[in-house]
């Protein structure tokens, strides 16, 4: 790869919606690329669609990128030498370039109405021709223009394509690409209100911001020839292009809401970890060239080169992502997982404020092996929270089967607990020995199960050697009383 120019890449979201998985992956690829080559990662907000751009979306995009750990070097909040980084604040620049295009005779006003354009499109489709603008307003005289304006018709500005030679470019992922300019049709670069449209504003900014590589989704590949024509006409130096494969659902259809969450924010609220998502997204359309799947950010940065990008569509498999997230939940620092779990515990109605941090750590340590996403943390840990203690129906039935023995076990356990005062792992073994000698129940299973059912209210769960020390003496005794009264023992 030619890296003689300083590496400058960009992510250019339009704040017209939330950041979705595809956008997050584009940002991540640009970020990893910039870090690998010790370059600069720019965030540019493409907010020229005044109607659809919303501050709420912009805030969410910035927040989501930060959450994912895809930090930009230049852009909103940061600033830098090539700002402003909002297109809405760069209108003078586009005006300057528009003037140049006007002077070159490369643009013209078009007064066609949306209805006329649609009729033209339908007609071409009917005749099995590629829909494009046929150039009705290309050669209007001043008089004709005046007449149309007098009718109150608004006009857009179109770029005039006179080029005959194929537009050629080398895509760093897809190889050499050649496009016949006659399929493009004169395209709109400015709206009636004078604001620039995407192709115009984006190419001006890519060149002005000295972007060295444009790494973006495959869906933009059809825009590239238009952007190249504009840049060449304006005498601007072009970046290199790399179009990354689209993301499909496992059934190879377009990824949509029907396949689950599509926005990054949704994944965050479902309890996916940023590091796991980052790892997973990096492998959608790129691979390290070996079998590795779990990769730290450091490894990703070290190995991220465009040569290993895959051309074929990437399949977004949420089950695989869940598996990966589970791995991260198990293997990340326990303190991190505890911290990340807090909002999910609260959302499950578990009060953590009055709990000792050490106790909480023990709970999370015990249950994290079961989790695929952090929004499951509540259901797996609630058995340790007294306020959530209930006897499941199946537990009741089981306990009532051996009423007499159960009562004997629970009373003996209660007395031993009261005497013990505290309970740890060793204490638990001793307690079990003592209990065995104190009761007439010789069935080991019954002895053990009665304790599990009475103390957790459930048939299954973590080992009692772990559960009892976490619950502690007071909680165990409280639960014994509740169980007894619930069963009228
Ligand atoms: N604003 C465009 C988008 O959000 C940017 C495309 C590009 O990277 O050029 O799709």
C-alpha cells in the first residue's frame, strides 16, 4: 500500500438516525487503520440534510462511538487544523467550489419537477434502460430559464457530464474499477436552497481535509465515480478508495430490524460489552489471516491491513456475537464486569446500593460464567438478594414430599448457623459435617437438596459451597424462617 502521504482517514456519519452496526464497523475499520499506520482519524458530521439531521442523533452517534472506544483525533469537541468538522459550517467552502464549477461551465440549473423526473425514470425502466437524468435542462437559454423562474419553479444545480472516457479507479479491496460515464447522467449537487448534496460536499471535504484513504461501505461504490469526476474537474487531489463488503443476515438478506437490533445503542442496552463488539465487528469483512477469533484491540491494531479485507458479504450472526460476549464476560477483569453489571442489576430491581462491594464481586464472580449478555445478570444473581427470595412451586412440592425430614434438617441447620455466627468455605464443610451428625436423615441427597431448596427457593443453581458463604448466616436464617412459614412447617 502506498503510504507516502500522511495517513488521514475519516468517518462521515449523517446525523439522520442512530449509529447502526454497519456504521460502527466502518468507524472501527477507519480507526484501526489509522492506529496501525500511526495516522489521524477524523470524524466529520455530514449534516447538510437540514430536515432530517437531528441533534439527538448526532449526540447519540458521538456517545456510541466513544462507548465503543473508537476515539477520533479531529472532529466535534476535539477540533483540529482542518475544521470546522460539521458540513453545515462549511457552506462558504462549497460555495467557492460551486463558483469554480460555474465558471468552468460544468454545472447548470435544472427546473424539472419531481413528477417530471419520476415520469422520465419510469419511461426508461419500461424500455429496459438504466434510469438517469436525460438532460432536459442542459441547454436552456436565459429566456427559457427566466420563464421557468417566473412560473415559480425552484431549481437544483446539476453537474454536467461531458466525459466520454471510462472513469477508472483502483479500489484497495475490490481492485481496478472502470465505469462508463454515460450511465451516470448529470447529477444534482445543490438543492434549491443552495445547500450542497452528499457527493459534492463529501468530495470537497475529503480533498480539503487531506483524507488519504476513504474507507466506507460498499453501498457507496456507485458514488465514487461521481466524486472522482467532481474532484478532477476541480483540480483536487483524490484520496485512495476502499469499499468494504456489505453486512448481511445469516439468511443472506439485508440486515434489518427483523433480525434483531441494528443500532449500536441497542446492543449496548442489551448488555454487550464494547470490547466484545469491537472484536466481533472487526471480523466482519476482515480477518487476521489465521484462526484467531478473540483479539484484543492491541492485536487488532497491530494486524489491521486492508490487504486482509474480504470482498464477499460479511454475515452478521448474533449467536456468534453472544458467544464472544460471553467469553469477554468470563475473561475480563472482574472489577470491570461488576462495574458494567451495576446498571443491569438496578434495572432488574435489585438494590445494590446497600451491598458491600466485596459481596457484589462474589456474586458476579459466581454467576458470570452463565452470562452471554449483561442483561441476564439480574436473573442469575437475584437468588442472592433477599428481597427477591421466593419459593418456586417445584421447590415447594419437593420440600413438602418429605415434610418431617425437611423440618428436622432446617431446624438443625438454623441452630448450627446461629452458633457459627459467620460462614466461609471451611465453615461450610464443618457445618455440613455437624449437620449430618445432628439429624436422623441419612439420605445425602435429601439432606443437601432440602438446604438448597429452602435457601434458594430453586431446584438448581450454583454450588451450595459458594451460595451459603455469599448469603451469610443472617440471610440463611431468614430464608429458613420464610420457607418454614410458607410451608406451614
Ligand atoms: N454521510 C455518508 C453516510 O453516512 C458518508 C458516506 C461516506 O463515507 O462517504 O453514509
